[in-house]
C-alpha cells in the first residue's frame, strides 16, 4: 500500500471517446492542474468509438484521487479507474538501437535472449532490440545495453489491464 | 424542408427556451445575424465589446437560473469573450458562448481573424465544440445547453465555421442525448447523509459555511430549515451571501480575508464545519494549514472533484444541495447550542461588523448602507472587484435570495456594468444597483451605450476614490505605502453619462447621499451617481495573505456611527 502522504506511481486506466482533441483536453488538464505524469499511452479498446488510455501518475493518494476525479469531469472521458492496488498486468514496449561490432554482437544477442527480447533490425554497426515487459525489466536491459553504447531508445509508456474476467 | 446552419442554430436556441442573446457581429457570424430577423422571439442585445456580452450573459444566467447566451465573431471577437468565459467557469454560471469561425477550407491556414478558440478555452469551459458538419449542429446545441445547465453549471462554447452556418440540411432537434462520459449525481448517498447527520447531531460548536451552490440549487428554504432546526450559525463565502437572510440571528456574514471577525472566530473555534456548495477558496480559508484547526469537516457539493481538493474532508456528501438538505433535514435532531451561540453573540458584540467610523468624509460603507436602507434590501446588487465589492458585500444586508451578483473567483474588473445589464434584462421588475469602482468602471464603460440603446434601467453607483483602491490598500499595508501607479486621473463621469444620454449626479458630502439615491430610484431609466469617497478609505478587517483567519487586522477601535442593526 502506498502511504497517504508518500509519492508513489499510480496506474490510471481510462476509457475515453475517440474524438478529435480529446488527448489535448487530457494533456491540458494535467498541465493546468500541475499534475505530474510519467507516461501516457492511448490506443483502441474493445468498444467501438472508445479508446483506452493508461497513464502513470506520480503523487500521494490524495493527489492521484484528485487527478482521477478531474479526469472524470471531462465530458469525453467515460470512466477512470486507479488500478494501482489491484491485481493487474502492466506492460511497456521499448525499441533500443544499440551499437554492435563483430566482437560485441554475440554478447548482445545473449543478453537479448535472457530477457526474451527480439532483434528486429540488424545493420553493419548496430542492432535494434524490441523488448516487452514491466518498467523494471526494460530498465535492466537498457542498463546492460548501455555498456555497448545505446544510440536511440523509444518507449511506449505503460499499458495495463486488471487480471481476471471482470472488466 | 432544408435549413441553413444559421437557421438550425436559431431554431435550436428557440427550442432551448432562449429569449435573449448578447452579442456583437463580425464577418464570421454574418450568416447567423442575417437570419435573426426570421426569429423575432430571440431578442438580440448589441453590446459594445464582447467581454460585455459574456458578462451580461453571465449576469442574466445567475438571476434566471438558465443559460445565458453570448455570440461573437471569430478571432478577436472570440478572444474578447475569454475573460467573461473564465469568470463564468470560476463561479459555475451556465453560459453558452457561440463564436463564428473562419470557413472550413481555411482553418489551420492562419486566415484573417482565425483563432483557435476551442484550444484557447479548453481550460476555462466545462466543454467546447468545433462544429465541422452542419448535421451535427442541432445535437451540439442540445448537448451544450444540457452540459451548461446541469450538475455544476458552467460555460460551454460552440465554434461554428462560417460555411457551416451557410450549409443546408434537414433540421431535426434530437430528443435524446448521447453523452456517455457525462453523469450528474443528484441525490446524496444515504449512508453518507446518515454519517453527516451523526456528526451534526453530536457537534457542540458547529458552523456552516454557505456557498453559491445553495443559490444555484435554489435550496433557500431547505437550507434555512437545516440551520434553524439544528441551530447552527451560518458564515458565507462571498458568493454564498444572499443564500440565507442576512438579518437572521444565526447569520454571521462573510468569512475570509475581509470577513467579519465574528464569522472568522466562529470558524476558527468550531468543532464541526459543514461546508455547503463551496470550494474552500483561499480568500475564504486563509492559510489552509491553520484553517478551522479543531473542526471535523462535512463537505456537501455536487462536484466530486471539489471534495478533498483544498481541505481534507471527513464526510463528503456528493449531490444536489436541495436534495441532500431535504434528506439531511429528516435525519438531524433539534438542537439549541446555547453556550456556543452565546459565545458567538459575545464575539459579535465585541466586533460589530456593520459599524461605520464617524467621519466628515464621504465613506463608501455609509453609501452602501444607505442604498440598502433606500431599497429595504429589495434590490439586486452587482459589483466589480476590489474594495467596492467588499464594501458591497459587507455593508449591504442581503435578505433577498440571490441578490448579490459578483465575479468572485476570477475577480474581473469591468464585470459590474455589463453584468448589471444582464441582470436587469433577466429580471426587469427588480431594482438593480451596479456598485462600481472608478477603475473597473472604465474597463467596460462603453456598455453605457448598450444601456441607452436598449433602455436598461440600472442604477450605477461609482465608488470614486481616484485609485485602484484595493491595490492601493495593499500597497499601503504590505508595500510600505508606496503608491506605484495606482493613482488614477479620471474623466468627469457625470459628463460621460450625459454624453451617453444617462442622467447623473456627483456626490461629495454625506448629506447629499440619501437625496442622490432617492433621485436615482425615482428616475425611470438608468442613472449614474459619482460618489467622490474618502480616497484612502480601507476595507477592514483584513487577514493578511497567507495568514490564519484568526489573525485578522482591525484598525484602532472606531467610533460607532449607527451601530449594528
């Protein structure tokens, strides 16, 4: 349990209408209320016309509850849940372009295997790695690959669903 | 039969029961204006600046409890509405703002008079729309009025490109709404109401803080029954004034920065705080860490996001005030609170809030008091922001429900005159007094032309001290009396009024006050009084910004003029 006054990461999942400008409204709200967000990911959901948005917000539980309620006030936001305390599946995807020479390539591929990541592009001086998992896993892999020289990184931010059959 | 977008807009406004539209035209709304003659049931009031249109619609909305409508062209017309929209948003006033937009093919091309008004107003509207298809227009208007007028009311903006106004389609006004993300909680949760009642029944030193939510919900009777049954004293936020009779024994007046000592002391010593339809604004609470230190907190509000936003709440009740109080009145016990109320009477006696110091100068407190006497409180008082607002809040006794109309949250100078116009148009039978400062009055002074053109009989009292008074007071108290750029050269306001065909008088001395007010009241149309008040008169008490409400500053004990009445 995150204590009442301690800053922790909270995962908020929202169903939002798929209409022009909705992301702008949400981003504007975060900026305007000075809420601290770490990531935000939006994509389609199981409902036609609705997108599912996952955002990771840093704050104490009162601040995050305020974020949740302010988001719910937006007309285009249908539902917001803080699933931090629930049993959930959370994933993030990263693409990492790492320097690779003939001498380091096999070592990199071993590390990639250990993390059950994939090599998705091979070039004369680099490899591009695709990895999926929670943030800790991505951070560890990234940490190991830094020794070889990381040229570019792109991360999606967290997406999450609660476990079990409930929706 | 097919109708144009402009006709569909007008048809939809008629369907929503709109009678008055405040606006000013320009290129991007010409098709709308061109159709107005086909809809004589829509009265258009031509203002002189779009800020005036928005404030007038806001004032109209606050007294009629239905959405006020304003209209402006694209670009500068739309941006001029922004202050008025922000004001309506802060004070939860239902407003539907209609703006013209450049034609669809040139949107995004930086066309002449193009501004992204939906982008600009996202943070200051409850919702807004850019209508890109005429088939969506009727549905959009219906949604806009629903959103503006229900739940916690607020402004909604509809931006309509000029070519959408000209495009034709079949007009069908939808009877159903499709707003999956918009739910209004009306009835409070019974378990929360029971919890609240338990705290109320157990409290020994309770106090109510009454906000504008009571007025929005028109819960005057339920609220009075609540306070009387449990014998709980009532402190008000600025906008909560006139939600409860100001001459009632349980009434403490306004709390906060310029609140009555009695209200502030009661709140600081309370063991239970019942906040109703208010949002713990910093001007009401002072330093939140030291606010009501001994009190448990019940917060009743229709907006769940207000709960716990500024003050931790033990028992929240989310719902419409009228419905919640009706339920709560069933659950609470009759109480007397004899010791608590006699303690409060002692504070009231020691710090009479309505006393006016003895002076040969013309004092604004005395003027407000005399307007109150002359009208017997049966008037709607519209204020600007600053000292004039605080004097009007503190020295008029609000016995008539919803009789103080003021820009509370945003605090816009220039609200007073156009808002008074809107109030008078909304309530033509009422006496409307506009209490202005000489600074704020000049920010929307051009609406005098609207007043004359539309024959709107507002009575204007300018508290003319030749300063931006409240700022000067802060310079005096907190900036070593360095009056940097607060001294104003002013025009002759009586001559200005005369130029606008509005009669007026200048009042320099106390004995001229009552006759001038009488003259204004007897005159059938608009009337202006330029009161040359004591230039350095302050509003007291004052809680310095960031301080606890307990640390209010009063000047040396003044002599009593009329005493408390």
